[in-house]
C-alpha cells in the first residue's frame, strides 16, 4: 500500500502542475478546466479550489449511480486542486505565442505521464472517470457516449461562463488518449506484467505450432 501511495500522491500533484502549464499557456484547456475557469470568473475562487469543489460535487453524483470511491478517488479530489494552484504560483506567464505553445505541449505531456503514474497505483478512479463508468454501468450507455455527453456539457457551460476554449482544447481532446496509451503501459506495473505475460503466451503458442515449411 505504501508503495502505491508513493506513486499516487506525486502523480496527482504532477497532474495539477501539468494543468497549470496548460492554463498559463492560454491557448485552450480541457473541458473540466474550462468549466472551473468559467466558475472562477464569477466567484473569485481559485481554479485549484474550484477543482476540488467540482470533484466533490461529481463524487456526490456517484451515489445514485451506485459507484464506490477508493482512496485514490478521495486523494484525487484533495490533491489535484492544490497542484494546480502550486503550478500557477510557480510558473511564469509566457508571452510569445511559440512559448505559450511550448507551455501547452509540456503540460499535455506531463499530464499523460502523471496519468500513467497515478492510474498505475490502482487505488480508485478519479471522480470524473468514475462518473463515466457509473453512467455506463447504471444505464448501459456506451462509455464513449457517456463521456462525450458529459465532456461536451461541461465544456459548453464553462465556455458560456467565460472559460478559455481554443485550439488547445481541441488538441487536448485529440491527443490525450493516444498519449496515455503510451504512458500507461510504460508506467503501470500491472499493465506491463499483463503485456509481458501475453507475449510469453504468444511465444509458447508459436513454438508449439510452428508455421509449416513450404517446399517446391
């Protein structure tokens, strides 16, 4: 458990710092951060604090969906927000567009790495991920439909409230999945072991059933 917590906690804080890089870039952020920015514009609260509050509100939606949070779910709510505020405090505001793009790309890559680290701890999904799987399990809705519907809804509300929607929002939507597809197998010990076992089984099957030799 201690080793898993040693992965989870730094991974969640790094996730928040990665978000801060993309916020500082000001070229567009992911839908949930757009929502947090929009609410921040009307409340005066920091994006980090609002990320915590929004995460807690989403967690309450788990109750009718009969989802059970894990320790990782609770720590996700508690640590990502402070990670964002820490990053926003430490990072300078980039000026030229090229430097803003560098900030965004850095944040996107760091977020994919952070996802691999904290998901690999396997101590429970984040509140937003659990919402998608809960809708799927409760109503039989395909996960991609549930995720798309929720993401578009919070994106629209956040944009109407004044959140930063831009090319970065589109880039995040298109690239975060493939990037996590790389980082998860690299940083999740269980995924690595499963992939290694699968290769071993394939090798044994190939050795037991070699391809026939064709002769003329």
